[in-house]
């Protein structure tokens, strides 16, 4: 849809309302979505003549990409939802239309759907869109039948077969390795001017995955007896007498009250 309204649009709107079928409503300049649309990632191949350098995660992906790629990720918590592929294809066609200089040919654009794990909603959409799968490697699939190049990456299958420590962070049911844990803890506290990652939706879920991957004795090793109280589940914390809680350090008391909403 064009970003400006012309006289042709205005008079065609009048014509549709006056002479079009009365069985329909005519909504001019209707937004496609209520929220501002953003691509998860726009990936641009460098054109400085430097030799191709494969990545150390998703190692088979990079050689499959064209000059420009749009990557969309469906997380483990929400999963793929119906018509997610329609959304990705819509992004691709809009970007192709809006960027003829960057994309002189249709095959200069690749769409990539990364899912934490395949589910029934995804399989149903593949059938409805009549997309045909061409397995490339475990976790990597080329989808045929769309007007644009389309790749599907199942991060759970990929992480298990490629032993990709970092992809495992974003997969389902794959325990983070020590290497992945070290990367997570090195980055979890980094804040920039625009974003505090600890305030993002899903941060606690990610953090819980890494905490649960560490043996209990290691989690408690550097804690004082008072601080180890916070390792108890909420149900057990709620049973502790107020008189006992009052003996704990102020910081521990505040943390307990915050968890129990007291």
C-alpha cells in the first residue's frame, strides 16, 4: 500500500462507496496491522570483496543466503503460531517492493524462519500454503512453492545433530552446555543505552534454564546460610514464620517479600 493518498485514490474511494456492491464495506487507508511492523533481523551480505567467512553457530545457514535475508524467530515460550509464514512472506514481498536498488532481482532475497521447535501449527501452514520440503541437513529445510526463496530452521533438531552449543540456548529440551552457559553469563548483565536485557519479556525464563542446568550444590556454594533461603521455592518460603524472616538480613527480607508479594 502506498504511503501517500492521491487524487486517484480519493475519487476511486468515492466511486466504490457510491457504485460498488452494497454487500461490502469500504475502509480507505486501513492500516495492515495495529502495531508498527519490524523485521526481527535484516541480514545484508557484505560487498567489500572480502572472502566468505562461515559463522560458528548455524554453520550451514550462511552459505545458503543470498545478498539480503530476512530472519524471523519463533521462541520456545510462544512457539510458532498459525499464519506466521504468511506474515514472513508478507514482510518479504513488502521489502522487495520497497527496495528495488538493493534487490534488483527477486532471488536476491531469502526468507528464513527459525523456530525453537516444529509444531502442529507450522505443519498445518506448510500444507495450506502448499509448500514442499527439501531437507538439506538435520534442522535445515528448503521450502519450495513460494515466490521467494524460503528456508526453515528447526533449532532443536539442529542443536542436537550439529552440537551447536549456542543454538541450544534458543531450542527446546536441549540442556545448555558449559560453553553456552559461559556465553550467557558473560552477556546477561551487559546493558546499553537503549536496552536493559533483564527487563525484557522472557528474561526470567531464559535465566531459569541456565540456573536449573547447574547442580544445586554449585548454586549454593558461595551463598551464606541466610542467602540460601532464596533458593527455596515460593511455596516453602510462604511457610516460614514471620519471626524467623525477621532475623534475616534486610536485603534477603526484601527479596522474600517481593517474591511473595507481601
